[in-house]
C-alpha cells in the first residue's frame, strides 16, 4: 500500500509513483480504480493478487468521475480525461505507458 496525492494505492510492492511488482518501467505511473471495490490498483494483476473478488472495470456511465491516478503528481483524472490524454498526464505531462491500451477493457467498460 502506498499513499500518493492523498489517495491510497493498493497492490503488490507498490512504489511511490504507482509502479508495482508486475509493471515497473519509467512509464508505469498510473493507478486505476476498479468499480467492484472503489480502490486504486497499479494494474489488474495487483487487483487479482490482493483481493478475494473478481475485478469489475470502471463503468461507462461514470467516465466523468475520477478513477485514474497519476503516480507522478498525484492528480486524480476522470476516465474520459485519461483516455483522451494521448498517454500523458494533462496536469504534469508525465508519460504514461501506451501498453496499457492492450488491456484497457480490464480497467474500463468497453463501448458498444
């Protein structure tokens, strides 16, 4: 567990910028809120290993609510802002890992 920008980030070996045991590159600096437990985790694997329930992605009807945390500056972003940010924090310009897009459906409810 790590406190970043006043938010608690849960997971496995979470560092001060939200890197974890599973993702540890210089761009792995975000944490995602899962709708099932309303907690931040650096990745879906951290959620799997740290909880006793199945992950539920952030629902589309809540994309205007904060659900993504920048591990560099601690800014909480809405899902919409994160998805439209071109892999950079709109607050501090930190680079985010574009590889997260490969499993975005685990973090965000897919559209129709």
